[in-house]
C-alpha cells in the first residue's frame, strides 16, 4: 500500500474532548477503509493568513497513513462532510 501524509486543520473552538473525538473519527474512517495510521503529530493551534470558514485559527494535525489509492475518494468525501475539518491535504510519500 502506498504511503501518504495527511495534513488537516480542525476547528480551533473544539474542546480537548471534542478534538480527540474528531481525531478518532478520522482514524476510524482510515482503518475502516483498510488503511493504517503509522504516525500522528499534533502541531497545535496556528493562526491563519486569511479566514477559513469564518475561523481565524485552527488545530493542525499531520498523520502518516498507509492506504490504497482507491480508498482515498471515500476518505476525501468523509473529510469534506465533516464540519469540524476546515481543510485537508493528501501528499503521496516517495517510495
């Protein structure tokens, strides 16, 4: 399975429990699609250069993920539907 880096920004207004819950939902979706999360780095709150969905800052998370390319469409749709995920980006790692 190819490796990807998934960077996503969560709403900064989330409580610590809600942040953990949303992060768990993203990870559960990845494993449900047959992938694995190999590493998670929480970068913390950062201020945006411009507002995103009327928010001035967000919680950044970087995850290294092993997942099939065909499952990315479903994960993409799931992240788009989440109101707590402000932005996200998949980057394929070089093998």
